[in-house]
């Protein structure tokens, strides 16, 4: 469904909001409704990618009432992969990443756009996360939180003041991230091999810095976010174990060479080529996760934690998720698009050639 073409505001939009629903779309209605009511003077349009799953009726009503480009993903592409699918629908100067478990607050987009206009050397602008009481949360990106933000952290719940200004950081988090579209294209976008969502923001921010662009936190751009609600706890633990060494190896030389918050052209393992085969990278990562997670989870079953009912329940849920992921992969490999693109995947990535394709 695409009704944005008939929307006068969309034609003059400077920003496309890229909303990715990670399979649990009951929370999507609140997210989309907040985009409409958050009092932005900057014209924008909305592209919403639905990773496989039924749309909640409440979310469907909001989508019908808005000018939304709705895109159904062929399989669960995860966070980065979903952003690529949404980016393909955007022709605006700026794009903003919107997770379906976040709610933007009044003035959010205008603060980001103003910061982009005033800081032409910055490629990505992060938002400040608040809790439900309006207290600033410390986890806002960067290896270290600037001293002035510590004054409004959750360590002092009596504070209701707000920080101000634009703070240059090493990295900024995904939720509510404004990116120059030209910078997204220059670095090849978010890395789809970081499936389903861990470290996407840190990886992207560092990649942007290695291309000479700054990344910054915009204190006046505020959002509420249900932190770490997009993946079961046990799966998050596994993904951290899986991806931490990979990200560290990729970026340790860059972060060691650049002073805190600095940006400069620096040699690195550029991942722009992965944007050419998002489904291929996602399917390979998902396949490997399905295989390896089972082995990793079995170690938990044999540990002293196995007696905890909460751990056993998490293991059972994760195994069901793994079976679902295997079914999605099987469906993809039998699809017409997979067969047609098989020769191109083989040419680009001979080490991963699938003899069954």
C-alpha cells in the first residue's frame, strides 16, 4: 500500500521516517500515532517495513489513516535488513530510523533537522532516551557519557531538567537516529550481517566516523523506548557472545586511532558491498544462528542455571523461534527470487556458494 504519492506533504518532505516492525506489530500503532502527533514543522513521509507477521488491527487503523508506504519483507530481515528495504523507498535528503517499540516526543524531528542544518560535517544524529517518568537514561551512545549529560541521568531521579545542545560522541544508538541519505549510501547503510539487531548502531556510527563524518547526540530530540524488548533475553546473551568479537576486530584499529568523538578518513574493512545482497547476507547469518544457537543453548541446559524456571522458559521460547526461522529460510530458498538471484550471489560471495541454489 502506498498512499504517500497523493500526499502534498510527502512531495515536499525533507525526511523519510523508516519504521521497521520486528514481527510484534501490536506496539506499532502507538509508535505510528506518535509520529503523527509529535508536533513537527519539518515535512516528512513514513515508510513502514513489516517483517513477517500479522498486523495488529489497531496498527492497521493507524496505517490506513496516515500517508504510509507499507512494505512487506520477504522474510525476517532483522533491524538492519529492514532499514535497507525501507531506504529503497526513500528519495529525501534525510532519513530517520524508527523502531516500532519507541515513541517520539514533541519536537523530536525538528530538533534533529535543525541540528543537521547547523552541523554540516555530522552524518548521523542520535536522540536522547527518556524513561516513562521523563528522566534521561544514561544509555545514549558513546563509549563515555559527556559530563553534562550525567547531570540528567537516571542516577538522580529528582532531576527533571533537560540537557541542551549537540554532543559529539563515538557512536549514537539506533532509536530515533537521523542520517543524511548521502552518508547512508556512502558507507553502504547498516550492516545486514549483524542479524537480527545487535551492534547495528555502534557499527554504523563507527563506519560513518571512518569516512570522515561526525556523529552526535541531539539533547533536545527525545524519545521513549522500551529498551531491549526486541529480542528474548537469552537470545540477546547469545548475540552478544557471537557479535562482540566480530565488531571489536572490525573497528578496534579505527577507534584506537580516532580521539573520542573525532572523525577522519581511516582505512577500514568497508562493508558497502553487503548492501547489494541484503537477503543473502541475512539468510546466511540466520542459518548460522539457527545451527549455533542450539549448541550454545545446550550448554546453558547443562549449567547450574538450568534449574531456574525462567531460564528453561527462555530456552523453550528461543527454540521455538529457531524453528520458525528455519521455516522462513526454507520458504525463501524455494522462492522464485532466490533462484533468480543465485548466480549473482555466487559471483559476489563464492565462499558461500550454495550447491542447492
